[in-house]
């Protein structure tokens, strides 16, 4: 028995443990995107409809076009980073030179120029397209680095724990500060007029336009990539590179979509993220117009993100014992109960809303952690089957599908609000009952159904811990032969 155990242990691939300094630097790379994403996710639709004065349907169309464009550019960016050769690696170079434009364009999205509604529509459409492009340039290469840093199954979960600790922690700080700044110039924080909140949005944009750009430089300085493509590709010009990517992208997408475990990961991530994004986009409306306590937004956000930050590490530790699937089931069960509670919550129970927000964070932590820790396992399987490392393509295709579907979901959500009579120029207490009922449906039953579908997909996901260990053994054997 002892000899058998020794042989089994020897057969396991040697773990590729990373120093804490590398994990911290890698995690810092998601700080800026996390801050920007939380403010945009919770406040962009509210800003466009109540401050800029755009109708919910037009705002939904802007968001939809922006998400679809973002989705289209992602696989191209992934393929480009797969082929890039530079002194700063094939991923980090884009973070290095994309950080400052990322911050500047972010600021421009929150300016309200003196245009009519048509002019405002095109202004925000252009700058949201520019921002999503800059987000893609820095974030797709960054996300693709997970499999570049380690091949160890559990270490990847730990690495993503650091990543999302920075992301959630940064979003927690950003959401609270932003929520305080936008009501800074209001005479009554519970009924802030558009004219009063506009200076607060602009001040917040100036602060976070700087803050979201800086952490990329830490990430670039503190990480090193394990893989480099053929050095001969460095001689390609940009035009030739884009031409090559354009010719190959459809074939590469077919390869990615023919990988059965990858389709499960996409579905799991899509369900988790769509439920989160739909809730994020309407929770500001829910607090402002249903509960009529916009001033409590920082407290609610603190409860959600603080809980998610704590349980990110709790679930990460538990997953080492019971596996990723079980962790996902437990987390989603918390979240489903919360969504039901928000639907039935009486409009005068703001403190109960804070409690529900805390419980929601318990489940949201697994939505951040589990799908992204599954995806590197899929890229290992692809390497075993094809002999190629193509993380960028998988990450790009995953986000293409996710952003397109989430864009459709958010656009439809805002259109529903318009159908049910929501008017962004009305103050709290003035919205029709039909609009308030639509808000409750969008934070309750709709996300619940999406989350249940995600739980079913996790049940069917085929790569277990044992299956992944076998994949790594075969890869190590092949590399040894090479």
C-alpha cells in the first residue's frame, strides 16, 4: 500500500507554486477594471436616464451596441495577444501602453455636453464604444495570463482568489466613494435632482479616471509569462497581423466552440454574469424609486461587495476540500433566496434590504471565482488535444458570447422599464406603479431563473479534479518526450 501511494504521488505533476508577490501583482491587474465595471454596472443606466436625460429605450440601445462591439473585439484582441512578441511579453505590453487611454476615455463618458437628445445619444455611443475598446485592449490579455503563470489546478483557484480580491475590494471602495460623491452637491440626498447630481458624477470621473489606470503598471512589473510564440512573428507588421487574425478568427472560434467543456464554462459564466449584470443595472433604480432611499446605496454596496470579498477566500479554501462544483451550488443557493426576497421586500424595509445584500454577496463570490478558475482547465485540455496554447482565443470567445448576451439582457431590461412607464425625469414617489412592479421583477424572478440554469450546467460540467490531474500528467509526459 505504501509503495502504491508513493508511486501515485510521484505520478502527480509537480505543483507550480507562485510567490505571494506575483499573486499580488497579478491581482492588481483587475483593480482598475473592477472599479470601472462596478461604477458602470450600477450607475451607467441610471446616469444616462436621470442625469443625461436620455430615454430608457435609447439608453438600452447604447448599452447594447457597446456590449456587442465589445464582444466582437474580444476574440480579435485575444488572437493578437496570442501572436504578439515584445520585450514586455505577449500580454503585459497591452496593459503597459493601454492603461492611460483607458483612464482618459473613462472620464469622458461622464461628461454631459450641451447637446440635444440626439447629440447626447451619439456622444455617449461614441465614448462607450471607445471605452469598451480600451477595456478590451487591457483586460483580454490580462485575463489570458492566468494559464500563463501556473499549471497547478488548486494554484489557479488561489491565483483567481487574489485577482477577484483586488477586483471586489476595489469595486467595493469605488462603489462606496462614487455613491457618496454623486450626492455631494445635493440638498436632499434621498431626492437628488439631475442638475444637483451632475457635478458629483464629474468629480468622481476625474478621480477614478486616474485611479483605474495606475495598477496596471504594478501588474506589468510584478509578473512574468511562461510562454512565447514563434519569434519570427515579431517581424509581422500590424496590417499583416490583423489580416492573419481576420482570416483565422472564424476557424479558431469553431475550434473553441467544438470543445465541449468550454461550452459548459461559457454557459456557467454567462448565467452567473447575466444575473449579476441585470441586477446591477436595475438596483440603483430599485433603491431610488421603489425603496426611495438613494442615500443608502453606499451601505447596500458595502454589504454586497464586503460579503463577496470575505467569502471569496472562504469559498476558495472550501473548494480545495469539496471541489468547485459543490462550492458553486452552495453559493448560488444563497443568491437565489436573496433574489426572491428582493421581490417580496416591502418598500419601507431598507434595513432588511441591507441584510439581503450581505447574503447576496455570499453567492456572488462564487460567480466571480468558479467560472474563471474552470477556464484554464479547458485550455489545458485543448493543448492536450491540439498541441497549441491558445488561452487568448478561449478567453476572447468566452467574453464575446457573454457580452453579447448580457448586452441583449440589459438592453431588454431598460426597454421593459420604458414599456411599463418609467420616466427618468420624475422624482422618487412619482413613478407609476407599473414601473415599480417591473423593477421588482428585474431584481427578483428574472435573475433567479437564470441562476438555476447555471446550476444545472455546473452539474453537467465534465472536468473534475481527477480528470484535470490526468490531463496534466499526459501534458507533462508529452513535454518530457519533446
